[in-house]
């Protein structure tokens, strides 16, 4: 499946604040907690709870959200298909980072153990 530049641009301009409530609802529906969600986001981005809240309050775009993040070097271990795209084949770095986050949230909602989600040996 090929991604277009307009797809990448749409993802870049989407706000983290607009997607965050969906992430939270998805994991809580499967009896995971907000703390679990934050742990996963923090593992990927390096953000503290206060920094996450600031991005939500400021309605940061995903472009800004990931530009300022310290993406975990083990993020490249996140593999698989999300939204019809094979994560490791996504060429646009920002789109790939957003899909990393989507995949982690999916794994959390599916009940996978945090040690596995966070790629702990």
C-alpha cells in the first residue's frame, strides 16, 4: 500500500489532543488504565505527564509532538501492520512515529503485557 504526501501531511497536521481521547477510550474499554497509556506514550516519546498535558492543552500537531520528543531508540523494534500499513515499510519518519504510537496503543488495548509492549528483554 503506497502512502501519498497528502496522507503524510494530514497526519502531520492532526493534533495529538484530538486523538488522545480516542486512545484513552480504547484502552479503558479493555480495562487498561490512563497510567498504562501514559507509560506507553512516555516510553516512546520521553515525555513526562506534565509535558503530555501541555501538548494536549496547546493542541500540538503530531509534527510538533514528535519533533520535540526523544523517540526511544527501541522504537524500531515495533513491527507489524496498523491501519493497513506495515510499520517497518513506512518511509516518512513522522508517519512511522505516529503509527508506532498507534501500534503501542493497540497492543495495550489487546491486553499485551507492558514488558512486551515496551520491548523489554
